[in-house]
């Protein structure tokens, strides 16, 4: 039992370290040819809170407390990676409920695949026979412990079972950490608390240029720039660190390459090129969500649906039409996806700051309205103009394939979200992208659009994360962890 959050965290770290060392040692012996006489198990640490009252210390936070009396717990993983996050969540629980926290080992086994260090490839040296035998010796990932029932609001406790403290179980978190390495080509440790998504490589090219420019400035607020393959560029004047030499540019880019402009407090900017389509948008946000970022925003191109719009105009989404279909099972279409005031204000202010336009001129180049997202890139070719009719009825002003998915998954996972798009074509009005037009458009707008997104991050950071997390994202029986 712990009444001090730091001591509770250190206990979690000790338990996790012992369990992982046990697994790694057993795996090394197994690779060397030794076969254990009994299966090898290790278990995730847990933290548990018991309270008998609805009373709690007064708080205006949207997290850090439970709703009523009962037993609540969460399994924890990677307390090295999540030390700052876990420490704050434990501190708030003790502060608001004034009861000790229990820390111990859960009955949830750690799958052997989640025990490997980032640069361990021991399984690859095993014969097919030994790899098959490994299934009998070690615990493997269990998909039944990785579903998103808690986040989706469909999870129900069995008799005598504790209520959840976190949206994600430890195996679910570990699964996503491995997926992030695969999809983005960078380690989870590099991800920052503010995430920008784009659907065009032009934005990434500009982000790389700006990232290296920041590293050339000795007075930059950022300390490192990370590219796929965990290639590290340190800020001028800072020494290289031991792990930097392990990075190497990959022979080909991963599916959704990630880039990280790192601050010492992890409040820097991560940018991911998700490519085209809602499936990628859902996949990457499913996994980044376990890192509990403070906000994510979409910066991409869209089709302008109104004749008054010009190529290069901006669209600030305040509502979404979801025709992406990838989240229909997890988040029914009848669930509204509200605009979040803090994000909307930051994006609008960022447009004004970067363009240096007053309020009247801003209305000429930026429109606030509904954004429709579709999973059919060739919606214009469907018969009877039914999609066009629906978009008109919804009052949509822009159309893309990713923004509604990113916003909906932000709502689902309680991650503040926003969308600022740039009109790159007007298919309903005969203005389609031609090669020459496209190249001119990209040169004119990409740099400005990206700097607007980065300025919005500055504004959100300056406002503080406590103000950013919205009560609009809380359910009736919300978990305590942010």
C-alpha cells in the first residue's frame, strides 16, 4: 500500500523490471537450446484503488478521479516509457480520494513477444521446430485481453471484478507499441504529446526541412529531430547519446512514416503521413491513442464543395459527416462528434498569426463548416448524384477521406482533436487537379499550412494541458486515467 505516488511508481517499475528480466533470461536460455521443464510465466504489475464514498477533493480536471465507491484497478506496462504519465495519474488519485493505492502483480501474463528489447531479434535465430515449441513454453499475445470494450463503453464487469482505472489494459498497450514501430518506423519513446496527421508527402518534406532548421539553432526549444529508422539529429551544441548510433535510415519508408520534433518534456510535435484513406487513419490513431497524447490534428487537402471557395482556401471543421465506415461498429453513427472549443480557437488564431490577416480578411480565405469524409475516392462517379445530395443536405463545405475518422477516434479515445484542411480541387465545379496546377498549389500553400499547424500546437501548449482536455469527452462512468 502506498500513500506517496512516487513510491508507488517506483514499486511498479521494480516489479515490471523483475518480470521482464525473468522472461528475457528464460528466452536467452531457450535460444541457447535449453528447454524448461515447466512453462515460463511473468505477470504485469497492477495498481488498485478502493474507495467507499462518492466524495472527493474538488477538482475541475476531466480526469484523475473515479465516479463513486468501489474497487478500481489497471494493469500497467513499460513504466519507464510512461513514468511521467503514470506518476501524474497516481498522484491525482491519491490527492482526490485521500486513500492509499495498492500495487502488486496481476494475474495477466506478459506475452514473450512484449518482453524483447527494441533491438532484440532472438526469435529470428530459432529453427521452425523451436519456434513451434516456444508456444508451449511462453505466454503468447491473447487477443481477448486486447479489445477496446472499455473505450467503446461496452465493457461490463463480472461479479466481483474490479472496475477499470484506464481505457487500455497492459497487453493492449504493448500490442500498440509494437504496431507503432512497424507502421511508423520509429520507437514509441520518440512520440510527442502533440500529433499532426497529413495525407501528403509534401507536408512531410517541409516538416523535415523545418526540423533540421530547428536543429541548426542553438537556442531552439527542441532538442532532437527523429526520422524513420530512429535516425537522430541532435540540436547544435548538444552531445550525441548512446542510443543514437543504433539508428539507421531504412531501405524503404514504412507504411505511415513518423517524424518527431522532440522537446525535453515530450510536448513537442510528432507528424505522421497516414497516406490516403480512412483505414490508415483508424489504424494509426488506434495505436497512438495508448500514448495518451494531449491533442491530435489533421492537416491535409480536401475537395471544396462550395462555388465561393478558391484553391488554397482553408476549412476549419466544426462538424463531420461520417461516410468512412471504418468505425461504425465501435462508434455508431448516431454518436455526434462535437467540435472542441480549445482546438478550434487555437487553429483559428494560428491562421491569423501566420497569415497576418485581420478578422475580415480571414473570412475570405478560411471557412468554418462541416467536413464530410468518405471511403469512396471516386464518389463523383456514382449514379444519380446521391452522395452529392447527402453532402448538400449536411451543409458540408469540404470533403476528404480521413478527417472524420481521426476526429471520431479522438472522441472515442478521449484525445482532443481538430481539423484544418486546404482546398486543393473543386470537383463539383470543374476544377480538378492538373499536374501544373497541383505543383503550383503545393509550392504556394504547403509551407504556410504546416506552419499554421505548428503555431496551433504552440498555442495549445502555452494554454496548458489541464485546459485542453474536454469534459465533452467524458462518459457517465469514465475511467480515472487521462
